[in-house]
C-alpha cells in the first residue's frame, strides 16, 4: 500500500508535465531567431537587386538584365528556405551568438 501514493504522485507529475508541454507548444513561436535572421538576409538581397536596377539607368545594362534578376529570385528562394528551415537545437545558436 505504500507504493500507491507514489504512483499517484508520479501520475500527477506526468499529467502536469504533459499539460505544461501542451501549453508551451500552443504559445510558442513558430519560427526561431535564426529563421528571422535568414528572412532578413533574404529581404536585404532582394532590396540589393532592386537597388542595382535603379542605379543603372540603362535598360539594356549588364546589372539590370543579368545580376539583378538573379539576386531577386535568389532572395525569394532564400526566404522560402528560411521559413521552412528548422534549427536542430536552439542552444547551439544562442551559445554561438553570445561569444
């Protein structure tokens, strides 16, 4: 009979843990800090592509026809990758950024 209170406590502890994990999963951010950094890099690349189009006033220029479209499309592809990317561990990125 001494084991039953321990089992009840263990069950209650497991139940509380699962409820806490469910609440954390419900209110957690869908993307990590690393994802937002990658998205910002993608926006910067897209902005650079549009700036290169604006800098070169010639419609038939090398930057306007060759470099800028590659940068813009690459930026959009990078943003898609950034949204779909799942970091392996949150601790690795925070430790590396604090050094």
